[in-house]
């Protein structure tokens, strides 16, 4: 019987918070932020007792910078969010209800976003970090913690009893301290452990794309992070953190790809993950200096340098790397690269009407292959490099790679 009253009070006060409509977040001007402020203060106190907060100004500044570029494109452009860093190897980010007190004593939109050090080690770019933050800001803008609590409360209570309690509390006014503490505990549980319904998660993904499309970060970052997370064994650990919705990842990924296509957003995974571009390296074969172009450590072009021709060979390699790098940043696919014989008789590889490299007769003689065959060899090397690139991108979480700062 001791557990009965908190659950009943939870159901009733949630109904009062959300009102008669479950989609109250859509009517932003009618939302009473003072109630979220009360829950938020209690939630912050609960988290402070359970988590180890890290004073890393550089990391927090990075999160705030990314967040600051995104918030103006949300439903609450004036919202203000606190940011805290939690020392935790598990990659996670979550937002708890909250609000900002104005000078006149009223409350406006806001909240508190927590990011773990594990997440900053996980993300490979600010695009991916922005994707995670956008997803969490949607949960806050749409009051998803409260919506989720309301759904859970309704599932446990009879509607007649719920209506009676709402009426009683509507007359009584504010919730007592015990109720606030209980609500805060529920809010922290849902937010920290990502216990949202798959419907709320997919809604957050969809809206995050809209936020990001209008700002400086690619919404594809959210997709690449979900793809990497979906293949990670950490998703199956007892305390999965942000991995918690792993069984729904395939559905969320498919939905996100559908949304990106619908919005006409190119799925450029290289940009979203800050993938490394081609590099030029010097080598030596049988006493001859070579300038090689490598992608994922695969040699995709070599310019042999005879006697006094080293600068010319280096220029050829750097030109090839530069052109290929631009095309890769523009989301080049291996099937687009084709061997060509120009009108001037030169042989090489082209893509999208641009010459990537030229293979000379001297190149062919050095490697013992006709120029056209050597060009086709380079095309196959590019295909291998692009495959390795995809493999590395999808296995980065398991390998513990990071583009973040802790």
C-alpha cells in the first residue's frame, strides 16, 4: 500500500502537467514552464548525487558551441540549456525537464543536457555530436519525458480515478515536495536510460533532421552514429546507455534514411564522419622514387620519378590526390570511377566528367602493364579502398576510435 499513493499522485499530476491533450507540446505558447522548472531542479539534485560531474571547460565549450548553432532552428529559438559533462565510459546523452527563470519571475523554455565522456570519445565529428544533441533537444522541446510518464501512468490507472485525481489537484494547486521528488526520479529514469517509446524516438529523429537541415551541421551525422551503434557489441551490455534502443535501430535507421531522401538531403557519410581523404606518400621501388596516392592505406595511384623528374612526379600525385579528395568529399562512389581514353590519346580515370588521374606510357612501362590496364588496376584499388572505408566507419565504435575531446 505504501507504493500506491506515489503512483496515483504521479498519474494525476502528470495529467495536470500535460493537460487533456497528449500533444500539448505543439501549443508552445500555452505551456506552463514553471512546472518543468520544479521537476528540473529536483532532477538535477538527483543526478548530482548519482553521477560524477567533470569540470572540463574545453569539452563543455565544444558542446555549447554545437548546441548554440542548432537551438535557433528549433521550436523554441530562445531556449537556454545548461550543459554538464558526466564521467562515464558508456556513451550517453540525455536531457531532463527544466526551464529558465526570467527577470519578471516567469519561466521560459530551457532544460539541462548531460553528455558523458564516453560519448565524446565515441563521436567522430561535430556532425555526429550535433545529431545526438538535436535528438535530445527534440525530447525537451516536445516534453517527451512528461509525455512518456503520462503514458506509463495512464497504463497503470483507471481513467475514472485519474479524472477524479486531476480535478482534486487542479483545485489544490501545487504538488508537494514528495511528489516533485518522485516525478524527478521518474524523469531521470526515462531520460538517462532512454526509456522512450519507439514512436517518440522516431519522432525525435525526424524532427532532429529538420533542426539540423537549417544549421551548419549535416543531419547525416545522426544516421552514421546510429549505424555505428547498431553494429557495436556494447549495445548488448546490461547497462547499454544510449544503446538501449538497439533492438529498434534497424527500424530507426531505415526511417531516418527515408526522411533524408524525402528532404532531398544527400547521404554523405564521409562528411558526417570527418573521414580522412587521400594522402601522398613517398616510396622507393628498385631504386626509383615513387609518389603514391593512398586511400585507407591502399595505393590507388603511383607516379614514378626518373632522375631529375621528382618535382613533376610529386605534382602529378598531389594533383591526383586533390581532385580525388574533392570528389570524395562530394560523396563519390566507386561505381562512378571509369577508365577513359581521351581525344588526345591519354589514358586515365574519370568521374562526373572530371579527370582524376592520367596514366602515362612511362607509368605503364615502369609497372609492366599497358596504360589502360594499369588504369583499371587503379580503379580496382579505389574500390577496395572505398570498401575498407565503409568497414572502418561502421566498426569505429567497436575499435574505440574517436573524433571527440574529453
